[in-house]
C-alpha cells in the first residue's frame, strides 16, 4: 500500500504526524490499512466496538441452548413416563446430530458472508431458525460473529476479548433452563433469543468497514468507521483532520493487491491461498488445537453432563450438578474475557490444559474409590469436574474459536474460517459420539477421565510447540510469522525495517 501511495505522497507532501503523534489502530486486515485516528493522546472509545461485538455475538445464546439441549433432552427421553419411544442406541445420535450438520452451515457462511456481508448473513440465517427449519443454519451465527468482530475491532489488545463474547453469551443460556422445564417448552422459548438480537443488529449496528470498502461502498464504510470510533477517521498514508476519506487515499487502497484479491478473486483464487504458508500452516495448527480441545472432553462433558455426574458416583442431584456446570461456565466466561485482554493465548491455553488434566486425574481416582466401595469421597468427583470446567474456560474451550479469526490472511479469512469451523465440529461430533463407547472400552468412568487428562496434557505440549502468540499482535505480524516459521520454539525473528540510509526507524 505504501508503494501505491508514493506518487500521491510525492505530489502532496508527507503528512505531518510528528506534532500530535496520533495513535493508529488496525481494523481487521493485515495489509489494508484502515485505521481509527485520534488527534490527541486519548484512545478511541471502546464502547461502540463492545456494543457491536456483543450485539452480533448475542445470537450465541441460542447456540449455547442448542449445545446444552441434549443434556436436558436425553434424561427426559429415558424417563419411564416419556411419550417418545427412543432406543438407547440412538441416544448418542441425539447428542451429536446437531454438531454433524454444523459443517454445512459453516461452509455456507464462508461463502455467503463474503458476498452479502457479515450482518446480512446473520439476518438471513435467522429466518429458517425462526421457522424451525434446517437446524444447521443457526450455526452460521457461530461462524460470522468472530469474523465481523475481527474486521471491526481497532485495537489488537481488545480483539480477542470481544471475539470471546460468543462463548460468554452462550454460557448465559446453558445454566438457566433445562432442569425444571419440559424439553418442548425449553425449545419454544428459545425463539425470543433470535428476535431480540436481530432487532439490535438491524437498527443500530453497521456493517464491517473493511467489507464495505472492499465492495466499493466507501460512503457507508466511512459512516461505519465513524460510528465505531466516535471520532474522525482516515486511511493510512493521507492527511489527518479531514471529516471524509480522501479520494487519493481510497484510490491507493483499491489498487492494493489485497483489495484486488477481495474484489476480483473468485473461489479458486481464494482456494489457491491455502497453497501458501500463510494459508495451510494456520489451518494445520488450528486443526491440531481443535483435536486436543475436543478429545480432552470439554464438549462431551457438556453434552452428557447429567450422565457424567451419574457415572462418577456422586450423591448430588445430576440436574443440580448440570446447573452448577452452567453457572461455572458463565462466571468463568467473564473472567476469560478479562484474561484475554491482559494475557497471551499461549500461557492461558497451557494453564488451562494443565488444570484440566489435574482435575480429571484426581476425579478419576475419586470415582474409582467410590466404585470400589469406598465412602466419604462422594463430593470429590463433583468438585473436580466443576474445577475442570473452570480450567477449560480459561483457555482451551474459548481460545481456539477466537483464533480462527486471527490467524488467516484477509483474502482467505472468510473461507478459511468456514473450513476450520467445519473441521472443528466434525471432531466435536466424533468426540461426543464416542463418549459411551470409550467409557465402556477403557474400563469405566474413571478410565475415560484419565483419557481426557492425557489429551489435555497433549494439548499443552502442542500449544508449547506450535501455537503462535497473537495477543497484542497486528494481523500482519501474525501473517509474517507463518511465512517463516513452522514451530514457535526456535522461531525466526522478522527482519528489522530500516530507512533509506540504513538506520532503524525512529518513529
């Protein structure tokens, strides 16, 4: 972009930025330099960005309900007074069938959001959900919100926390219903959680400015940036202090290679991006991360929470224990949002995996003690499972989902996000479907808890070796990492940029 803007800069002179030293904040693209401008030392207000992210992510309340629904549905269907005849062999399919259809919605979202925009994709997905058709459509929301947030949030240190509003809002639903409502009533009442967020994004929230600029809708992009920032905005490389985006800067932006890729490149052009290191490396890293996430039992224990507490031999009412699981997820999700702003992804994931492994190891011994006829430790597995849930919320549950919107370059991000989420849900389907089979094959509830502990420790090792740190990093820095590195350990440092006389830049 700097090369494209050089002729204009030579004709008009370089902008004087040393006097006020305005702070520039990145918006969603690695090389498309759309920035918020602050003419003082104060940072742009975060409130509009937070409101936009929460509004778009509020659809995840319904997603959270869907994820927790099987934990309520299966015990009620297995009750003697149930009016629906379901064979026991069909129960794992009830728990996992929703996840099986998610890749369909994820892949559709990857294409639709590129052509119709992030918010329009959410609106379209709301229609079949309200009608009760095509259950996989509601998973489109799960794919769109992180992309929408990543292309709107200016400050890199705020990006991860806002993307993480998705699991936070999903946790609101998980603990609130199910134990005391009939499964049909719980399903009907979920409609309200579609209508309210739809009204929010339809009335107040603007479309992603990066997507609007890519489609040539400059006036709308300018309004979107102003709304998000609360101040005047500009494109990098042009004068500051203007209320509108200069035409010269916009011309340079449209000429840039990234913008051509967004506007011109078709399906196969985007697919070719996966042949480059910046495409296939993050895909492999995320696949490995999701593999250890899923087979460490995070979602299997959620879908089978009632059955799990029965398996561990606890005296606590399983329905009450399930509510406690949801409550722990809710509380920890807010802590997680704060942690993502202050700490890196790598230490949080490693701390999370170690905590999960320790809890499952101790819980397994407690369960074995109970099944062996021991007394006095009925509380131990319950406490360990709840602490396991808390540990998962610190990192391994939420961070992999947020990183899908951080690791890929702009030109393939929408498609890559859809592919990654599809693979993640295929792994989720396998982990949920295999819960009962693994439990019986390995030798009982204590054995599967130890299996989950081993997978959590495997995730810690994988993160230490392969996962790059993205906290506080610009998207172009993340892209540069994948160009030159395979493992995080022993990574190559990017070359230091120098001025024409060979000295490092001073500003």
